[in-house]
């Protein structure tokens, strides 16, 4: 289990020595984040080809009618998948996750909008192993500046990854318990915390996920005196804060508002 | 004026955490209220439930969260509000 990812021309993640161009990757996941292309014509988000050890191709396209098409070919075998999505709100970027397992042949494709809770999924069958050369090539692709503009982030994970909902808070985030603060990374299911209503509520579960620190999971530091903070907090941009007070009431006409970090 | 939020320099991977409560409530971190893991009615979507990060918990045990009544601000609104608070 491990990540391999590049972002915008910079080689930042810990490289995975086990991925060589020759191996065939049987169970893994590919994640990419990109701005949503125009709906009028087909646009190729990513196209990589490799001739060694076998001729192979990976192509991810956006096609009109709000669909994405994924094509993987390797030697004589070809795999093709389509996923459709409908936008409820105005959003400009999306996150596409492709999970595949070629031993059982099934896979799972999902699209999520970081600004939104919407999730579109599609089950796949007949997945084929992905040549390592394609993965390395795809990751190397984002090193060129013009590709990086259209495809800010691509990551590869060995082993399946879970789709939404994802965690967004740093290990050191203090959580108010009945008697003290405790780091969120040390919380356990069954612990109690104080909700904003002042009630003591049990924690049903603590979720943890590791992702490359870019794209919608790039960490943001909220600095202390702002938002009545006592200390700096580090979180992903998707985390929402609840914000009350007379300013919020005056400007937005409700007691509390949720704001993305 | 320094902005209220800055990008945290990071390399490699980040491990993130989040809590789940039975109601869609907020918890307090360093005097600031934060939203918990919002799962909506994901429990009912049996087709994708096993694929999500919730699959480590028993299906029957999971709550359903109703959408909170509060409105979600757009990024520029949030920036305006933060600036107003600082002023």
C-alpha cells in the first residue's frame, strides 16, 4: 500500500520503487483531479502510450453529454468504461477515482466534486491489469507545464482506495472533551466530545485516510487570531467551519453559516 | 494584512482524521466550531456502501445525517466574512 503522485511539474511524493515499467499492476487505484472541461466537444484529459514491454495505451476523455470515457489497452486486451455525471451546482473541478482489480475482474469508478457532496459511481467488470509503464508515463506527463495546467493532480495508489467521505483534519487538531482538549489523532470510538450545543456526545467512529497532499487535499493553515482561534489549525480545504455571530447574521440572514476552509 | 488562511507547505502525503457523531453536529477545536464527517444518507446506498470509508463500521450502526439548515458560503463570501471579522 502506498501512493505515487506528482503535481504540477514538481516531483514531490515518495516514489514507489516497486513500480517498474515491466510489471503488470493487478489491484490499484488511479486518482485525478482536473478542472471540468467544456461540455461542447470531446476533450482528452490524459493520453499516454507505451511500446515496451507491450504496446499499451491509457486514455481518459471527457465527452459531450456529461460523460467520461476511460480506455486501457495492453497487448491484445482492451478495457473500456464510461461514467456519466450531472452537475447540480456550479463547480469547476472534479475528482475521478478508478479502482480496479484484475484478478476478480471488477472495478469501481467514481466522480466527486470537492465543493459538493455529490458522488457519481459506476461498477466495472472485466478489468485488465495496467502495465507499470503506463502509470509511470502518466505521472511523468504532469511534469510538462501545459499538461499540468489542465491536470493539476494525478495520483496512483497500490491497493484499492475508499471513495468519499474523506477526512480533512490534521492529527494535532484539538477536540474539546468534557474535561480537556485532546488531539483528534488520539481520539477513539466511544470517547465523548462536546458539541456546539453544549451537549456531551459520543464519538461513533474516527476516520483516517492518507492522501498525497495536493489538489483538494492540500493542507491549509488557519491562523490563530482569526475566527477566534486559540491556536493554528491545519486542515484540508474541504473541511467546513461553522461560523456564527452578528456579522454572519447581518450579511447572510441566518444565525450560522458553513464555510469551506 | 496577512490573510486568515495560508497554504501549509507539505511534501509527500498527509494523513487526515475526522470524527463521526450520531447527529450532524459540530465539535469545538481550539474555540472554533468544525463540522463532523457528514455522511448524509450514504447508509441507504447499499450498492456503494462497501466501497466507502464507512465500510469498517457495521451497516446497522451508522446514523443518517440530515442536511444542516445552515447555508454554505462560496469562497469569495467566506473571504469577505473573514475580512469583516478582522476589521
